[in-house]
C-alpha cells in the first residue's frame, strides 16, 4: 500500500490482526468419517437450561449400509455394545450418551440381538464446565457394524459446540425416541405401561413374568437388563398372543455372573410400542 498514510496502515493492520484472532465459524456437524459399511459424525445442537445446569445438545449419528446393523447398549444374545471416550474434550464437565428405542433382529446364529438399522442418532447431553464458553467436543467410538458378519469399527470425531445449530430438530426427534423413565404401573389404562413383575420357579432357572399394557392391536417389544453389564439375560418372549390391552412376557433368570443373586437385584425393563418407549427399574423381591 505504497504512499498510504500511517493512520490507514494502522487501521488495516489492526483489522488483519483482529480477523486472524477470530475462531473459525462453528459447524452444525463434523465431516462424515467413513468406515467399512458405516459412517459416523457429530451433530451440534442448541443450549437449554435445567434447574441444575446449562446443557448443550449434541448427537452421534451412525449411518449403516443397507442390510447392516449396530448394537444397543445391551446387545442381546450376541454382539458388543458401543463404547464412547470423551477424553480430550475441552470445557466439558460431563457428556452422557442416550440410546433411542431399539429393535430386535436375528443374529445369524439362531439367537436374537438388539440394535439399530439404517440411520440412528444417539443424543449426547453435554454439561460445560463454563457455560459462557464454547465446548470443543472430542469422542472416540468403538462399535460393531454387522451384516452376514460383524466388523469392529472405530471413529474419532471433533466438533465445536456453541449452543446454536440448524440440526436442533433432528436431535429433538432423537431425544423423543429415548425411552422415558417411568415407575412400575405408571400410565396404566391409557398408555404404554409395565404393570407388574413376578419372580417364580422355573424348570432349570427361576423365571420372571412381566405384564405390559399397550393399546389394543399395537406391537410391543420388551427388553431386560441386569444391574451390571456382566448380566446376560435372555430376551423376554411373549407367553401367548395378545388378548386385549395386556401382554405377558417371560424370561429365565439365566446368564447371571458368578456369585450374583437374582433376589434383591434391580432389573431395567424397556418396553417399546410404535413411537412410545418407557424404561422401568424393578427391584426383584
């Protein structure tokens, strides 16, 4: 800028320095990380306040090839659940991954597994250490993509969360599919509800029988988890065809880890019917 006044040079120099100091514009999503038969990315959502903290919405989106699936937090008769490591994130007090309602599918070996097909978004609730600053979210993911065989898959994703995003609607829809925590018997007579849980003697193992209420004609799935990941409970099966609003499921108390006792344990029962899904903890007497 030959011949420019000193004041002009100072202004231009200050502007360049200022632009160089500005952070890159926040993105709504990280680039897709593609692996064999699957791809993953991070989604950014809006900030919302609870009584306890400011929460930033985020999501882990997994997109699977046609005919391929991945697993829920409890995989069923075979498979491995996904794992998440948020070490390396900045300004993160906590990050909690939530799981939308899953479906069951044949595992190819005569059993049944639990998980997702197609495209699934796992919501992530992020609480920043300092709500006035952006969050640099970093996550390492280990999961399995399964077709006729299972392929161990890894991803490492990064995204800046500022509390603003165009992907908020997709994240809200994913959150709505996360089973709502409910009490035993809550909602009976009008919506999906787990009415009762009974432990009784069976042929080889004790059995659990569960009564579930749902609208007449609606399809219902039930999943059972033990108090720790080491419990490998069978998938509940309907005892008989649905008659009226009450369905009955049963499963053996099999697959307990060595030394574990069913009596006194707390099981988590998840019922899914259409767009409704509930999660009910029950203490076995």
